[in-house]
C-alpha cells in the first residue's frame, strides 16, 4: 500500500532571508482514478489525510466504487497567504 514519504509539514528554512511572494492564488487540485481489472480487489482504501499550518492546507480523500471496481483519489493543496515570510 502507498505510504507518504512524511506525515508532517516541513519546517521553514531558518537560513532563508527573502520571503516567497505568490502573485496569484495557489490552489492545486488533482484527481486520479484507478480502474482495477476484473478479478482484482482492493485490500484497503487509503485513509483520508489532512495537514494544515499557518500557510497552507493539504487534503487527500479516497473512495472505492464497487460497481466500477475503481479507486478515486482526490488531493488538494491551497495556500492561505500569498506571502510566506522568511522569519
């Protein structure tokens, strides 16, 4: 089963001197659908995940459709602020 590389949001690099400035809203959404071949079954549906900090929100949800034998995974990443300070 797929396991994320890490289960936490990385810390801000303390050595960075400049702020990150996004001139537009950043909202990324991705949908992946996996159709399982006939005779194949899903052992476990991935659990929903949500990570949040002062600057961003990440969400992932997975649903299995028995009628079509497919797994749909929807993930999203949204920035809360368009300026991320260097601290």
